[in-house]
C-alpha cells in the first residue's frame, strides 16, 4: 500500500449539526465531530451512491443463512464446493441489481462539489468489482474515485477498520480526517473502528436499522452533505440538495 504520488487534497470542515425535518442527526453525536477537518470522502455503493435495489434478506434466504449472519464472513468460511455455489448466487443477484442501477438523489451535485473542492473520493463496498465498474462507466464517467475497495481488495472488510485504513494510507491522510458515508450498520462500525466520521444514510430499505446504528450524523439523501460538509456551490446545482 502506497501513498498516491502528488496527491493534493482540498479541505472541508464539519458544520455544526442542525435538527431539521429531513435529518435525524442527533446533537449529542454531531458535536463529537463538529469542526473536524475532512480531507477525504469514502462512499458505500449500494443504497448510498445508488437507489437501493439489492435485497440482502432474500440473498441470505437463498444462501441458507440466518438474518443475523454476515454474508461475506459466512461465505468465505464455507468449504468448497459450497462456497463457489454461494458466490455464484451473490454475483447473480448483484448483476441483477446492477442492471437496474439508478443513482441516488443528490449524487451529481455532491460529486461536482467534491471535485470542485479537490477532495478525493473513494468507494468502499462489500460488492464485487463488476457493478462498481458499471457505475463508473455508465453513471459517473466524469468523476474520479480512487481507490475502489471491494470485498476482495482487503480482508477483513467492513465492519472492520482495515479497508478504511487502507484508503487513508493510500491517500496519506489520517483516518480521523475521513468521512465514511453509507446506509449500513457495517459502514458506521467501520468508520468508528478507524476513527473516521460516520454519516448514515436512511433509505427505503434500511428502516429496521433506525435507532440501532449510532452514527455521528444521519441524513436522508446525499444532498444533505452540502450543509454538513460546507461544500461549495458549483454550476448546475438547482438548490441546496443539488440536482440528480
């Protein structure tokens, strides 16, 4: 793992948390991160950068797993040929979700703002590389994401700190100056373990996690990152949430 040569990063700062009708961010959590400098943004993919489509409950059912099981951990622990069969099921479902992929509301406005601020962006996902390449090619060709870390890049993966620390080392910035944005409990736990700021995204498919995750901040769409990270305004944004 090496620091990217010549990487020049912009600097953002966590704004004071504000209660609103569109956010559940709690002052008690937000105050811990208020004013912290941010030099990089790391994003989960499914349900964060994209509209949630992948049904993880159904995936666990097809894999013969219990609701509390960690899919990646359980599959990696399977003996052959069970592991290959399970991996084929996962890839099949990920490909179906890929074909239905649409970007989350506020995606383009936030990405343009981060590019304008020269703040590096990474993708940290428990998915495989094929759907990520599809996203980058068909939905985000104008934005730079580096590195892209999948479930096969670093082990153990989320919720452990390892993949986020891997990104911090590549960027040459301390992990506490990163923000991890995701819609899963594993995203929040990964951020906490690495000492990064966590932002939990509420979606139509993660209501069961309400009150269970304890992120520094909680949002309902990516556009709320404009206020949270004091992102600059760029051409093409219609309002505070940015256009999609």
